[in-house]
C-alpha cells in the first residue's frame, strides 16, 4: 500500500467542522495512511482521534498547531509527535487558551461597536468545549448575513487592520518550539508563505527558528501552487529544514482542500516523517 501523509488538519476541538472520529474516517476513505491532528492550541481531540485511528488502520501522530509571536507577527508552529501530557506544554496550552478567551471577548466588543451584537454567546455555543477561533466569528458573521462569504468576514472585519481585529501577544516562538521539542516532538513552521513576509524577514525568521530548534517547514499545503512549492522547498534546502506536507483541512464544504490530496515533496527535500519516532 502506498504511504499517504497528511500532517496538518483540524477537528471540532478547534475550528474544524468534523469531530476527531469523523475526520479520521474521512482520512481513511481518502487513502491517508499517516495523519496528524493539529488543532489550534489544544490537544483535546487527540485521544478520540487515536482511538478511531486504530479501527481504520491509520497511523495517528499526536500533533498541535501553536499560535506564536515572532517580531510582533502571529505565526503558526506545528508540533508533530508531541507528548500531550508533557507538563510545560500543558501549561503553555492553558495560557494560550486564556488568551483566546480574552481575545474573543475583545473581538465581540469591537463587533458591538459596529452594532453587531450577540457574537460572544454565539461563538461560545458553536465552539462548545473547543477553542474559539476567528473562524467561529466568521461563521457567525456569515450566518447572521453581515457578510456573504467567510472570506469577506476576514476581509471586512477580522483580518489585521480591520475593525474587529485584536492584536494578541501569543507565546514567544522560542517557547513554542521548546515545549514541542522538550515533549519529544518535531517543530514545523506552518504554511510559511501565508505570513506575507519580505524575503529578508523570512530568512531572518527561518534562521532564528532553526537556531531555536525548529526542524521542519511545510513545503506542500492543501492549496499550494507549483510555484509556492518551489519557493518553500528552496527555503527548506537553504536552512536545512525537513519538508512537511499537510492539507490544513478544516471543512468538507471547502471543495479546494481535501485530506491527503497533496502534491509530493519535491526531489531532494528530506521528509519530516523520517524524524518521527516509528
Ligand atoms: P485564529 O487562530 O483564531 O486567529 O484563527 C485563524 C484561523 O482562521 C485560521 O486557522 C484559518 O482557519 C482561518 N482563517 C484565517 N484567515 C482566513 C481567511 N482569510 N479566510 C478563511 N479563513 C481564514
Ligand atoms: Mn484554522
Ligand atoms: Mn495555521
Ligand atoms: Mn491549521
């Protein structure tokens, strides 16, 4: 059987639409053989995913996607093969969860300034026990007809510079990397081209990330173009980082992104899974 890796996706433990069980089953149907569940700032979905993975014969890598700050910019660090019980990681996650709740209250306040009421109650309800993310606010704005697409919710309200954006001091990148590494995991820079950094800032970030103990970079994501794969692969080579592949799947309603539907890693890039304990 062909090995099919997908090392980045989300469940209802954060802003994904599928429960961990539904997600693992869908991954199985799509032919994925190794899956990492990487919810935003939480490991709450991992036990259920691990349990379901056994019944569909998927190798489930415990993962997380940590929100970190680098140079006043939010970046995402994926941790692969982490130990979800590792105390410093758990403590760090607790702090991030508090930040998320405080931020949600501020976002709702800013929406109220724009005469949009009821957001906080709504996102708390839709997130349930999971992390509240901007995706929940975008869904609220869409379902209450304040916007006509999720993208418009980000473009008009939730992105940096827009009226309901709340700048947040996430965890220092150095701390995020060390919680992951010290728990036995591999730290991977998620979707490197989404931060819109200049090439020189990107190089500085990658040099620092590597220095901190970062070992991987996502070279192939769910919506990467061939050009983007080439650019990311060049960063992987220049900074001697292993390449990861992850769809960043959130919702089956998005026709552009599917679990396991990923281009292969380009020739010459060391696969990040070679670093994972088997
Ligand atoms: P948060 O971590 O709470 O700031 O939420 C970030 C999440 O919002 C990301 O993981 C994406 O799932 C989603 N997101 C961010 N920007 C966009 C966008 N422009 N369109 C759709 N979803 C987005
Ligand atoms: Mn997300
Ligand atoms: Mn991300
Ligand atoms: Mn993600």
